[in-house]
């Protein structure tokens, strides 16, 4: 009986603490991965033969190279901003013109990474049969950054 009461009391305090935590602190975004998926997972998901797998491997390798490069760049930007004390960005406040220019520059750079990843993604898709393409299209698309206005992204609609 005491254990049940203690568990209920702990649950009550945890619920109250969570309710007092601001939404911005609770709404953390998972970092984007530094890879898309493994070649084994892709082969299994779309049903590649050994010859088909060999044919798409160069584009697959290049795509994951772009993903790793973009992840390294995001990490470098994050470290630079932390070294600058947040880079002057204050959540809830309009960014300064200098900060807006830096954000736009980073966004442009990430859009370039995404465009390159999209090209390699298309190269993989173009080497698949129509049946494999249907399965491929059902897979999550590789994403190197969260564009403004994307679901769950800062400035976009909140996640449901």
C-alpha cells in the first residue's frame, strides 16, 4: 500500500513539474541524422538484386556523403553560435539585421546541400524499376535541414 501511495505521489509531482516547464523548453527538436539509411535497409525495402544494388551504390554513397557533410556543417555552426553566446539570438524576439543575414546565409548553404542530396536521391530512383520506385517513394526522403514553415520547425505550425 505504501509503495502505491509513494508511486502516486511521485507521479503527481512529476506531472506538476512538467506543467510548470515552459513549452519552449519541452519542445526540443531531434537533430537531423548524418546519414539517410543503410544500403542494406534500402535494398531490403525496395527489393534490390545484387546487380541493382551495385548499380545504385555510387549514388547512395554520394547521398550519404552529402548528409554527413551537412551534419558536420550544422555542428560547426552550432558550436560557433555557442562560442558567441548564442550569436545574439534571443528566442521570442525579432532577430537583428545582422543575425537575420547570418541565418539567411546558413539557410542558403543548407538549401544547396539539400539540392545536392535531392539529385543523388533522384539518381537512385532513376535506376529502379517502376515497382521499386513505388516502394522507394514510400520511404522517408533524406533531409539535411528543416525548411522554415515545415511541420515542427521553428516558425512553422506546432506538431500535433
